[in-house]
C-alpha cells in the first residue's frame, strides 16, 4: 500500500491532494520553488523539498529534480496534480523507473491522448494543415497542457504567424512543450466534458457531464455538473464517446474528455489525462473523493461495476486575482483575509497573510455549492460569494456574482461567447455608501472619546478614497450627538463597524484596514492622502508596465528610432503564466526602449515611448 505521496505541483491542487492523504493516513511530501518557500502547500506537508529557482522551467517543470526529491524524502508514490508535468509521459516513466508508484494513467495512454494532435488522429480527426481564408476563424492551440495557455483565435491570415509564435512560446513556458496545431474555431458553442474514471481491471466509469462554457482567454471560470439542457440522446452520445476514447488507449485513473457542442452536435476537443480543476462539482453530485479513488486505483483496487447515482446539482466559481475591467490583468499583493461562509466548499492554496506573486496562475480559490436543484445551487453559490470575506488584490468576484445571476446563465442559454457579449455589464456597481462608512469608522477610531464634537457650527470633515478607479469624497460632522452626515442617519460607529440608515432602512458595514487599503463589506477602497505627493510626469506616448512580470519577447528588429503603427505589438510580458501584449499607442517613432528579453519589471515601470509626429 502507498504510505507517502509527493505531489509534483503547488498551490490549491497540492493542498487538495494533501487533504485526502491525511484522511487516508498517508504521509505527504511537498516540493516548492524559492517563491513558494512559505506557501500554504509547503507548510501543510509533512515534508518539503526545495526546488531552487522561481520560474516553472527551473522548478515545477524539472521532472529530474522532482523524482530526486521523492526518493530523498522517502515517498513511495507521486501525484502530478494538474498543469506542469501532469500530462508528460516522460515524467511518468521517470517516476516508474525510479521504483515509485505513479498516481495517474500509463505513460502510453498519456502519449496517445495528452497530445491533442495525436488524440485527434486516434479518433480520425485531422488538424488543419494549410490554412486558407475559407477556413477562418481558426484556433491555434498547444498540443500539450491545458488551462487556456498556448491558445490564440485567428480571424485573418495576417494574424496567423504571430499567433503561432506566441502560442508556441506560451506553451513552452507553461508545459515545457512548444508544439502547437490549428483547428477550426467553432463560434459560441458550449464547452461540455465527461469525467472518466478507470481501473486496471477493465472497468470504466463515465461520471456524468460538466458544463464549462463560461471562459475567459479559453480558461474556465464557472463550471457545473450535470451540464444543463442536454437531450437524452446527446448526453448518451457524449458518455459513449468518452468511454470509447478511454478504452482505446487502455486508460487508467481519472481523466476528462472534452467536447464543443453547437447546433445539437458534439465536436471532440481533447482528452485531459489528469484530474481537472473543476473535479469538485463531480465529487459533490456523486458523493465521491476522486483523489482517493485515484490512489486506490494506483494501489490496484477494482472499481465497483457501476458508479454511484448522481444527486442534485453543483456549481463551482474560480476566484482569480485579476481585473476583468482592464483586460483580465493579473494582480499581485498581500491576501490579507479569505474566509467563506459555512455550508460552502472552499478549495484554496492560500491563507491570510500570503503573498500573491507573479510566477504562477492567478487563481486564489474555488467556491463550490451543492444543492438539490440547479436554481438552488446557483442561489447558494451567489449568496456565498457575496458573504465571503476577501481582502487583498483586485479579483473577479463582482463578475462571478453578476454572471451567476445573469438571465442568460440562469436559463442555461450560455455559451463560450458569454463574456465577449456581456463583460461590460458584469462589473457590478460600487457601493456609494462605502466611502462614508470607511470615513466614519476612521473618524471614530481617531476621536479621543468617539465624539470630538464642537459647541459651534463647523465645516464638514472630508476624506477621499479611490473606489472602482474613481475618486470619492465622504463628508461628515462631529456633533454633540456624535458623527453625522447629510442625507444619512448614523446609527452606530466603531473602528470596524458602522450602521447607517437611509429612508428608514438600516445597513451594516464591516470595515477593515490594512495601511491605506480599506475594505467595506465587499467593496475595496484606497485612502487618498490629503495632499498628494508630486508625481513624475511621463511623456506622451509612454508605455508603462500594467503589471509586474517578465519581458519574454521584444518585436523582431525593434530599436529606438523605428517607425511603428498604432496597435502594433512591441513587446510581450509574462505574468502568472499568461502572456500580455504591449502595443504602440499611436503611429509614430519609438524614441525610447528601456527593456530587453528576460528583464523583470514592476507595475508602472516605463517600458518604451512612442512619439507621435
């Protein structure tokens, strides 16, 4: 039997596997980069082994170092998690060759299915070889890995060379494999997948369907099980094809077969030979622990002939440290606090006080709700997101809330174009009373006796905050009866709690401060100084880094003095495993280029200057 498992991964999935191992009495081993030396998965493991460096290519993609770590720590099995080396057949072989148990499918099955090009060939589907205008739009896609990395939609032939280069570079960075291919791009279909679980005795389970249509940058954001609105015939077809795909390669363990469904027809996308990020929704409706099942299968146990019956509906939302309103730009900083209400499942790789860095995926956590019906599950998850305490970098919480309550989603009419159509309407309005609540809490805390009133009329006190990208001013007065504000009855004030009444309706505001960062319920604010320090002006046409990251490419031949056109790509930043293109703001001359490939940059750092004629 397995006694000690090394998880060849980090963050949320490592913590998820450790949780099951503890329940089974199995010792745990973590590997960590230098950037993850204090990470939650490193702290939770019984034993941890350092992988020198920070970049994935130097750490979590180094299979040789991970195998050495497993042997040094006395592990007898390796679980790959998802991403990184989870679909790398050579790594699976190295684990087995070292005498360790591989908690995953056979290397031969990984080779057959983990490469999307070979998987399609196995099922008789050929990728596009010579793309013509008649084939557009097309999708450039990484042959290995997943998670939306190494993917580009191409709508004109002129875009194809840059898309191939960019996708290959991103895939090589994320998965250690730069192979890409081209396939037709099906507009606005539904992303449906089937969870597979197979043992070494010939039993293959198709554990229902999942809908993962709400995606940004081809990466899933909200997932649910079962997929709503499928006909009985289509549901049966999807399950049958998934089982056939698994049997065709003698598959063992957990895997997922993915489809794009449009006009009632299913188009095979790929088979992921690993556990998926969204596996919890399947666990919830079937009452299973898929990680425990993976371990039992690796130990040679047989599955029952039939899976347990499905019950109810489950929905998962991924909380990302990113700003949807600004191109999904990843965000960094301190996660001061993260707590979810009772009755909701929270899977995360972070805890209070952890730093969100630039090297890895921006996902902070997954919230999962299970209920008897889809409508109840959606309501439960939306309510939990609303009550989750989340103090830290900007996140996509408001977008998740608005999406879960959007009529197109609640009526199960969504598709993969959902965010393209509705993004502008999904931000959610900022709470107009939040700045006043923050100012009153601050005023109470600074008053000697909580009052500070004067016996003569006085001018209102003011406090300014940045909220939702705009400046807001709060006005209040100290009086004999306490703090007061125009148009609002101040019922109660304390440094961490304010109660206000408007038109006879009382509302409670929980207030938390971390330096200049202020959080009022779910609203984030930044206290502005009364007299802002003078800033350093930038010349017109200056390009500033929108996020911390690494310059991974500079346009070929680009140098100071070059003529550039508005919208022309100049350089690419990589942050949190995604590439971000920096383009010329105007047509003109590049008068300054302050970066080169490999340079680490900080937010607001001057990258280049384009001067208009």
